[in-house]
């Protein structure tokens, strides 16, 4: 009998046993996945709306002309500034991965270090976005407003038509709505990361015996980074 039980235990622990059940997940993590899924639908609807307008329009602002300014550095550096923004956000995702990994090892000091770097990366991204918005606003792009015809000539080839003005108006509305919505998510993530970091410093998760909360906020931060990849593709590359 004992030999049979031993054989069953051996089968369960083999590499082919299936490992951990995918349904054996902590409640809070499941709720985070549900939230991210619903948020993904919201971003998807906004980006699909942008894509539908973009590809149905006869004219559309050229990304390499609209986003060619590197504030304070160059007036002709197409997409360089947004490339820097993207690099900063991706780098902050790396530091978040390292924070989660340190949390698994319960290395409190390392978690604090990587979380602080993630927060700094988030603030840097928001600062860059504020600079970009400020420049576009100075050019005349804003909600319910478009640049004057002299400025529009830089963004469209040929004569400025009613269709061009309409496209510029739609572009401005959707750009500020979608990037603003994403920026709000980044800002929320930064605030949450600061709170979590303070909890780590206070020893909250040390007392609980688990740093699972770091993994939960990490899921949110990676989602924000992933959404930016799509925003970057839709607005800046296509």
C-alpha cells in the first residue's frame, strides 16, 4: 500500500504532472487582471475610433512634421523626443520587474531601490508628456481648436482645404484624449507606487510575510507600458 502511495506522489511531482493549477491564484491578483481587461477594452475602443477616422480621411497630419521638435534642443528632430519618452517608460518597466523579483526574495532594500527608480521613471515620462503638450498647444493644437493655415501648411502637402482642417481637428481631439487618458493612468500608477514604496519602508509586507502587492502593482505598470506601445504606433508611426 505504501509503495502505491509513494508511486502516486512521484507521479504528481514529475515535470509532466502539470505543475501549479492556473486557477490557484490569489483573489487580489485575479481582480487586477479583471480590471486590466476592462481597461484594455476602453483603450481599444479609443484607438479603433482613431484608426477608423485616420484611414477614412483623405488627408491627415504627418507625424514626422507634427512631432519633429525636441523641446529646448532641436526644432527638427522627427520623433526623437517621443522615442526618448518611450525609452524612459520601457526602462521603468524593467525596474518594476526587478522590484517584483526582489520581492520574491523578500529583499526589502532592493525592492525600495527599484520602486523609487520606477517612480522616477514615471515622473520623467509625465514631464516629457507635459513638454510635448505645451509645444503642441503653442502650435495651435488643442481640444476643439486647430492651428492657423500658416502652421497647417507644415503638416499637409498641397493646399489647405476644409478636409485638412477637419482632419487636424479630429487628430487634436483624439490625440489629447487618448494620450491624456494614458497619462492619467501613468500618474495613478506613480501615486500607487509611492504608497507601496512607503509600505515597504514601514515593513508592512515584511510583517505579512509576502510581497505579493508588488507583483499586483507591477501588473498595472506593465499594462500601462504595453498600452503606450499601441499609442506610440497609432499616433507617431502610422
